[in-house]
């Protein structure tokens, strides 16, 4: 334990590209630990076995390291309270679930997914918020034993008080009161034996001696479930702090459907990590005009968790661009700038893989910028005329782009083989030849109908950049189609 005793954690789920919102929450925890001389811990929450992958876990670690964040305990370096990956802790949770059953704080639920779906639909139809109706609470111990012996599948749910409210003080929102009748009887252990987020989160935070839980405001409504578990186990609860969500300029939630949100996207475009951390850290400090350029140590010195805004952190891309430009111009020597450019070009093997693909396609080196320059561009600046040479009509091109974009999200491991397989499968589903599918993708991804091999190019660019280029291409083609 540290001198201050403060222990905080970031606990991302490896179910997709690491989000700038993860960096935002991680930075807050990191600065909080530095401010109090405490420990910053990384824990991987991979209870969602169907969506969690080792590739995404690696991306999480790489993205947070790229951001310049360092943790004292984690899945890559170990520590005194490991393992730091929830799937490796699976056997730890069962005794706690059994304790809740024995104390009468939890119960086995045998409801089928079909029955739960019907229940929720009926509740919505009558204007009620959907939540478990308590059907399985009526079963006696003998009923439960008989159902278990008969091999009926079950989950473990927590019991919720029927009267009163859960009152607590949040580090950002102050005094909060949530009525118990609005809280669902949360599943704690799933049918496959894995804990849900809520169960694992509380047990892990307790066993890892976490003193302060700082996370996004979307978890505020879940605090009663967590507080109840602390009470059921008779444990001291941590201090909760819920940070306002990052939002777009129009106050809508920052999501990949509207704007690029992956850390890898900003890395690929040539934003530097110090500038991104500077940008995110300004949400947590009070500064005067002209003091905006701050590194992590300076942010920690000015960090003020007592005066956080509840209004929401606006992800202003123009301000990020401004800060990034200032870091490049004002904080780097010529030598460091050259080194950064080379490091960036080598990222994800962009330069070397691009050169390897280009060698058989050029007659002189001066052709390289036109042929492979798209791998290094931040924006292709596509307009509708870029798609003029494609034989398909605009309506068909738009259909292809709008179909491919979400389907590529389903690929678990992003590589040449998986991209090709998915695009072939899309062609089969749409009843179109592969060449019809790839023609607009060539333009969308490279800006040209003559370019490097498509599948290789997409693999080199990475999922987040390809996603954004397809989205911008669809917007350009939509201008040809016109309003529906």
C-alpha cells in the first residue's frame, strides 16, 4: 500500500478499438494517483467472452502506452493483487456468489431468454421500464434443488430492497438519491459461470484495495447495485466519482457512428500523444488563457478533482488540431521532429509494407507518392467526381459502402485474410460479384481507382481509418444520389 493509501484503476473491456473516452477516464485516474502519491492500476474486464479478444487486449495496452500512461500493476507486469484479467479470475467469484445465496441476498433464476424477452416487451407496451419481475423469487429451496437436479439452466440474480432509496455522495455529482424500485434485480453470475460486470467489478475492486472509483457518468445509475453488494458482503465501499461523458459540439454522445473515436485513428493521422493527453487533461484543470500547453507532469500539478464540470467535455477537433500543431512547432527540436515523423511512418508497418507492395508497380521512384501516399494521408478530400469512373450507378455504390462499413466491424482479427473473406461474403449476401464490391472501395480507401492491392491496403491502414474513409466516401456519393 502507498503512503497515501490511494489506489485507482482503469478497467477497459477488450471488445473493440480502444476509445478516446477510455484515454480520458484513464488520464483522470492517472492524474488522481499522481496528485495523491497513490497507485494507478490496469485491469482487463473481459467477462464478455463472445466479444473479448486477445488482439483487442493488445490494442488496449498499446494504445494506453502510446498515450504515455504507466501503471504499477496490470496484466502485462503483474502485481500483488493479480491476476489482472477477469477471465483469469473466474474461479474467484463463485464462492462470493454462494455466500450471497446462503445469506439470502441472491437467488437462482431459471427464466428462459424467451420468457424474459416477452416480459420486457409487455412492460414496455404498458409504459413501464423493463426490469425483472421477480418470478423465481417464489421458488422454495426444494424447488430450486429439483430444478438444478433436472439440469435446468440458471443464472444468479441479486435481491433489491422494495422500499426507500439508495442515497450516496458522488465525488462529482454530490448527493445522489436513486429509488430502489427503479433498480433491476441484476444478474450476478451468467449461465456460463462467468460473472457480470457488476459482480466482478465490486469483488475485484475490493480485493485489489481500490479506494476511489472514477468512471464515466453512464455508470451512475448502477451505483445502487454496487453499494448493495458492498453492504451484502459487509465491505467498506470506495469513493465514487462519475465523470461527464465526452460529447460532440452539438452535445450528442461521442460515438464512432458520428466521428472517429479510436485512439488508433488519431495515432494513424499523426496526432502526437502529448497533444492528445494535453487536450484531454484540460478538462480536469483550471488555467488562465495562454497556459494551455501542458505536459502530463504539469497537468498533474494543476489537477483539481474538486472542481470538475458536470456540463460535459466537448471533443473539439479544431482545438485538438491547434494544440497538436503547437506541440509540433513549439515543443520539438528539428531532430526530435524528424524522429517522430519516422516513428509515425513506421507505425503499423505502414511505410515498409507500402514500399513492399509498391516495388512491382512503379517504373521510377517519383511515382511512389501518387501510388502509396494515401497510406500516410490524414484526409483524402474525396468529392463525388472521384467515383465517376466506376461503372456502377451512384445508388449501387452507396448501397455497397453502407453495407460494407458495419459488416467490417464484425471482423474479430483485422488482417488481409479476414478482410478478403468478409468482402467475399458480403458480395455473396448482396448477390454481387467481388469486382463490383471492391471497385468503390478502392476509391474510398485510396482516393484512386489505380492503387495498391485493396485488402493489403485496408489491413495496413487499420480498422479505424478504413471506417472513417468509408463513411466520408458514403457522404460524397450520397451527394450524387440526392435526398430520398
